[in-house]
């Protein structure tokens, strides 16, 4: 396994499920964007005075246009190792799991495209780039969430 420098990054990752499909966002290729040019779950930073839950809902609305009222949290968040393969850094963030009432997405400037992927697509890394060092654990949880 590649070595990554551990850094502190206070934030969240968000998995959004709609009708057994998982939302993946393609990150824009910009110098200040984490994991530029890859498909991944939604990610974002936590503001100083907000909870992780508040950050998850805020980042979801900012990056996808999906509002809190359209989401249902389906399990407790987990803490997992995320990484940026280009910058060779890793950090721990909370991952939230939501079901969405809508599949309509309005992207902000951080992301270039979106798609709704199957669990098989993600397991086979078909157009998906792993952003977590805890991939097996996350895939197990995703499988349970899709039942």
C-alpha cells in the first residue's frame, strides 16, 4: 500500500442513495480541489461552529442542491480514513449515509458531473476512484443500506 502523510482535515463525506443507486460526483480538475478529476462520494469541510451532522446537510445542499428535508439518515455515521492520491495525504472524517427522495442534482462549481451508480459499479471500481482506505468496511455498510 502506498504511504500517505497524515493530515488533519475536519470534515465529512456523504453517501446518498436513491432507489438502490449511489450518487457519485466527478471532482473538477482545479488546484484547490481534493482528488481532482475523480468520481467519489460527496465530501466537504466542517465550519468551526457547526456539528458534523450540520456540515453533512450543508455540504449536500451546496454541492448537489438536495435539501435536508429530502434526506433521511439511515445509519450512524462512521469515522473512516480518506485520502488524496495526487497529494499523497490521508485524514479521518465522518461518513454519513442518507437516502434521498429525489435523484435531481444541481452541481456547484466543485464538481463537473454526477451519476447514480450501482453497488456493483462501485465494487468493480467501474468509473469510480476509491477515496477511502477503509473501502471494504464502507462497501459492507453500503450493501446493508441497499437492502
